C-alpha cells in the first residue's frame, strides 16, 4: 500500500506543506486579508495533499498520470494566485496559464519531463513578482522567495540526496520555509 524510501519521505514532506499552509490560511482568514493570498494557501494545501497521495501510495501508472494532470493545474493556480497578490486579476495571464497547462498535459501523456516547462513558467512569473515586491518595498516576501529559489535549484538537480530525502523532499522543506516567509510578510504588510 505505502511506498518506501525517498518516495515516502517526499510524500510526508508534502504533508508539511499542507499543514503549514493550513496554519497560514486559518491565521490570515481572521485578519484583514487579500483574497489571493487565501487562494494561494488553499491551492498549496490541495497540492500538498495530492503530492502526498502521489508520492506515498502504490497506485497504478494511469491513475498517477491523472493525478499529476490535476496537480499541474493546482501548481499553475498557486503561481497565478501569487501573481495576483501583486497584480490584479488579468485574463491574459489566465489564458497564458491555460495554454501552458494544455502543453504540460501533452507532456504528461507523452511521458515527457514537464518539470522543465513548469520551472521556466515559474521563473518568468517570479521575475514579475520580485519586481513588484522590490518596487513596493515588500522585503519580507523577497526572503520567502529566496527559499523558493534555493529549493528550485535543488529540485532541478535531480541527483541531490540528503539523509532520507531526495531532491523532491528537500525542495518541499524549502517550500515550507517559503510558506512561513510569506506568512511573516502577510502579517507585516496586511495590518
């Protein structure tokens, strides 16, 4: 039923993302908030849950591919909701995101590595987000993104292993630090 080794620890680190995002969501829900931050944390929770299922359980390949297709949609929603925290909702961003999503679905169906496509998408959007954070002097958010960048570099280097964690699990730990960093920024900037 359960996988073992790196896959199981990767699944468990997804639970850390889920629970840290849940904590942030609950805390922010009770203060003056930006709805896109709440969506950001909701999508992170969903992504953490699906990542836990994909990495922790022995599931046949067809179901795993279907779950990855759903998870890719959630990944795009995470990035878009973060982008919308700084830039208002924009239909052109949504259209581009849908086109990228369709392209990544094709990559999944053809058993191609979609992670490079997604990393390019994330880097492009992070550039716009960083520019806005700098322009608006939201330096706490920049520190959160630093964890994301370090984690992302580890993620794309697929040979990284430390203790019982591979590149995915290590990235997820950096993602937890990113979530915490954003929450600290949320408390500072949403008063």
